[in-house]
C-alpha cells in the first residue's frame, strides 16, 4: 500500500485515538500505594496482601493489540501477555518497588527469556493503572517504547475478555478493514454467550455496511489514488459479574471524500438477565431522567467549550444535547457515572471533533432506580 493510501487510515485511527484520550483522565506520577490491597491472615499468624488481578491493553512501539494480565502480590508480579493477531501467550515474572518502578521479564513456552519490560506504574484520577516505559531484548538491545492502560475488569473466577479481530484487504475495490471486538471467555454463564453474539453482530453490521458502500463506490467509478478504510476499536467502560459496558469507536474514510469520519457505538449488557440495556432501564419510570442528564451535559459542554476557544457554539450544544432520546443513544456505565458520547457534528463543527461528558451518579441519583442495574453505584 502506498504512502498516499496509508494516510486516510492513519487519520481515522488518530481520530479514534483522540476520542479515547478525551475519555481518559490525566495520569499522575505520584507514588501513593499503587492499589488498594486487601489483607488476609497468613498461616504463620502474620498479615499478607491478597493477590490482585489486573488487566491491561496497549502497545509496544507501533504494534497495537497487546493484552496483558498481571497478578500482584506485594512487590511480586506474575502474568502473561499476547498480541491479538498472534494469540500465543508469553509468560511474565517481575517486581514493583516502593517507587512504583516495574520490571518484568518475559519467557517463551520453552522457558527462554525473550525480553524485559521496565516502566513506571501510575494511577489516574479514575483509579486506573497505567504502565509506560521501554521494552528491550534481555541484553538491553532493541529498545522500544511501550504503553499499557488498565481495563476496569472485575470478573470473579477465570472469566476474562479477549480481543478478536477482523482484517480484510480488497485490492479490486481498494479498501482495508481492521476491526477489534471483545469476547468473554472462561464463563459458564449463558448470558456471556449472548453478549458475545451481540458484540460480534454489532461490528459485523458496520463491516457489511462498509462493504456495501464500497461496492456502490466502485459502480460510481470514482477515480482516486487513495483507498478506503474502516477501523473499529473498543474500550471496556465496566465489566463485572453483573454488567458489561463497551464503547466502540468506528472510524473510516471513503475514497474521494473530503475527510475521514467517525462515530461511536455502545453495548451495555446485563449479565444477570442476559439482556441488552436501554437507558430507560436505569431510571425510575416517573423520573425526568433525560432532562436531568441534558441539563448536566449542556453546562459541562459549555464549560469545555471555553477551554477550547469556544469551538462549540451555544446553539449547537443546546440542540445536540437537548433532552431527546436520539441525542442519548451512545452512553456507557462506569463506576463513577454515565459516560455520554457526542459524535462529530452533534454539538459542534467537524473541526471540534467528538465530545464526551461523564455525568456523575451524584448528579442523577434522584432519578436512578434503586434496584436497577446501576443502583449499587449510588451512595
């Protein structure tokens, strides 16, 4: 693929990356206790920290799609990691010191050391962990930067989330497809299989629509040296035994278009009932929840606009964030509040890009159904 053909795909991925960055809180490099450690009685009568399991996604250099599982017990770290496109797990053993410096040695299936991760363990405002530093060969050669961010996954037992991929190149129609989507593994809950079906169906719907558009584009005989592309990534907003909330970022470029475009899709699923969640399922039937959410979002977006050279005009904000169901179809569940996505053009011009508002549960607690899916988050 030529440099010109690569450009739209890189721009689309950059749009998705920028949207994800909006959702992520600023990382601090303080050195408080890295996690809240639960203590348990040891056989010798002392107190030892209980092991904690953390899940991460990230990259080494330009190689995306890295997934890592780490078990922390005091200063000891063990775990595995793998690339989604390969699937082969690599063993990890290492330590974290008092200054939150991480050192992890990796080993292949024959026990041979193949690399070393050295980085800093940090915590963001949402309480999620980030690890960033450099990966090298065991002898220190071939240094490459890596970056990992924790996913808020708190399943019990052996249940995990594995990233699956759809990759496709079509030279005749001049397009590329690069899709990641989540699948729950290790669960005996029938609802997990239903979630997997829904997640796969969601991305397949986008892929089918894109392929159809590419066929139509070929029929129109649009002449251009630039190809088309579709990219889909996902972020886990919340995952536990009761709920799973996924935010999908969809970006793409149609050859001949003025610029790439992106939009969001979400999948909020009740793992107790095995059903997709609607926004109305979270609130009391008689509550004016859309008005309450809208009021908060309008004020927050107006505040954000001031820090962005007023790129979001007031009329667009009040229209795109008004208390209408169509304006609140893209939302996720987090521990701290509801995440509301506003796609490009919804509350401002294309140049302003997509916007995000986290509505804290404290702002909407009077409308939340106490025995509903998010009732446990309201204190």
